[in-house]
DNA sequence: ATCGATATGTTGTCATCGTCAACATAAGGC
DNA sequence: GCCTTATGTTGACGATGACAACATATCGAT
C-alpha cells in the first residue's frame, strides 16, 4: 500500500510522493490530530489512527512527541498561537478603541466555535497540563491581547483610572470563556442563540467598562 | 483478603461486614469514583481500580451501570442535584432578593472549587453526553434556581421589566461558569485571587442588573 | 564520492483497560 | 424448602499507549 503522503507544509526536498521519510511529520501529526478530534472528540483520539491516516506506522509519532499528552500539548500550543493572532487581528482590524473591544469579544467566541478541537484541548482542563512552559507563554500571550485592549481604553479614559486591569481582564476573560464553553457543550437551551448571546454578552461587558469598581 | 465494605449510605440490611452482596454498590461506586477523580483526574479513572477500592471484582459495576460513561453520568447527575440544593440554600439562606443573588453567585464558584470532580464531570464537555434524559433535567433544575432568582428580582423592580431573563440568565451563568472553570484549571495568574475575583465578578453582575439591555 | 553519525520510521511485544460471556452465589417470594 | 431473580466472579478478547530492537534515510566531514 503506497503511503498517502499529503504534506500540509511541504519541505523543499520533496523528491518522491512515496518515501520512507515523511518530511514534516511533526506538523502533519498535529494537523491530523486536530482533524480527528474535530470529527470524534478528544477522548476518541487514537495514536494508531493518527498514524494510519498519515500512512505512517503507529509509533512514528514517538520520534517527534514524547507521548500522547505531548502531541495534545502541541495542538494546544498551535491553538493558542492561532488564537492570539485571531484576537489581535480582530482588535486591530476594527480600529482598536471601543469598537476593537467589541470585535475582540465576538472574535473570542467565534474562534472557539470555529476551532472547537483546538479550544477544547486548550481549555480541556484535565487532559493537558502544560508540561512545556512555552505552552503557558503562548496562552499568556493570547490573554495579553485583551489586557492591551484594556490598557488602551484606560489610557483613553474609557475605563476609570483606578481600575485594576488584572481583575477586570480576568472577569472579562471568564465571561467570554464561559459563553464559549456553554455554547461548545451545547448547553444553550432552546431560544437562546449563540450569536445573539455573544452580542448580548459583549454589549453588557462594554457597558460595564465605565463603571468604577470601588472595593 | 476481607472486602472493604464501607457503605456511604448503608441499607437497613447490614448484617455482616464481609459478604457476597455489597448492599448498595450502585451508590458506593459513584462515591468511590468521585473520590478517585478528585485524586487523579477523570482521565485516570479506571473501572478496575474503582472495583478494587470497594473490595469488589472489576466487572461488578456492570450490574448497575451499562458502561463507564453511564457511571460518569451518574456522577454528573448526583453533582447536579447537589449543585441545585447548594444554590437554592445559598439563595434562600441569604433571604433572597439582591443579597440572595450575590450569595448564589458566590456559592456557584465555591461549589465548583469544593467539588471539582463533580463539576468537571458535569461540565466536562467531551466525555459525558447526557444519554439519560434525566441528566438534562437535573441540569436544568440547577439552572432554574438562577432563573427563579432573576424572576423575583424582576418582580421587585430590581431588573427592568422588559429584560429577557433567558438571555440575562445565560449571560450570568456563563460568567460564573467561566470564573469557576478558569479557577479550576489553575489559569488565574499571579496576583489574582479566586475568592476576590469571585466577589469582584458577582459585584459587577449585580451592578449590571439594573441596566436595561435595549437591543 | 563515501562513510559514518544521526535522525527518522518500522516491527515485535507487553501491560492495562473496557467489555462480554459463562458461571457462581445470595435474596426473596411462592 | 424451592425456584426465580438479582448480584457478583472468573476467563477471555480486542484495542490502546508505550518501550525496545531493528531498518533506512539524510547529511556533514573528509
């Protein structure tokens, strides 16, 4: 059986379509894992199946990742980097300021819905425990987009000067994260539409920005 | 080896400490599963280990639950019932009204932190998919406590009459759920304390109740 | 060019796990 | 006291993650 070598990011040395060395297996494994998680969920992911899909043996993976958790962490890292870029583009693309804040909030939930496999692995909790410190860095970088957002708004006087942006930021993050998770888990009952709940939520968050939180 | 029969809720017929029939295995399995998830996480839960801990063979479980997912769903159901009662007690114990709202919100996050194994199974997403319709009912009953909360507040004029309580309710739910998940996953960075973020969050939610959301 | 070091992929094997089938034992009604 | 049913056990199987030993390709130094 010829190997189904379909490189997602082909290297320069792509001499033959059927060869012993894959070329960019490390990356292909992540992409295939994402595809399979998207299809059947994280708990159904099997290393053997990932290998089979790539036309590679079941243990080829171990030359690139220490174990299954390491592969999932790679998925998580890719997700956080993609996430950060998505949030930044939304913020910057909307001209920053208050419109940028809204765009970021809506982009947050949209990302979770459009990349459910990434998002679930990123925030799966139990499964992936950030063994690689770079994962935490990538996650922090994504969160930082929101903080930068708030810092600018505070500079423009749209957020009270005394406001603690760490708390405000975590509060906002928790809110959009909650909406994303509930929507992803199919927990929005009946008449509540995800898109509308997202807009509703972002509108409420925006409305609360000017309110000082004297404690 | 004598069987370690320690019934969490002993039935009336507890004749001998060491016997062939356990007496209340269905319940004991759930309790032990919760204990083990608390210790090592959901993904490390093993049916064989649960049986061993209860001094029972590895397949005894199948007389009470169809499979592993069914046992986890039982954990989930117990969690939702306990959750509902906890939220209701907080609300009612605080005299309802606005103080009751705050108490409910804080009790929400506290429940997640005090019963992480239950909460994670309840909202694990991928793993447990509510095959038993009663699970969804139990979950809805817990959510209903929040809705009842809002209905009363609206009746007292603390929430604008035209406000859509389904959206407001889901928005609030998402927020506290988000705080609970981030705290549970250890994603609150450095100086942000869970308890204080919870109070901060509830205060912001309360502050927003009076604000009409004209869309 | 070639040769050896290293990276990459494969096959064989093992322990563990969830689950089913067949069997064993207790509980309870007639 | 017996028979039905509920409950628990042992044996087995296929699937899975992982390790070890082996195979093959790549690449730099000479």
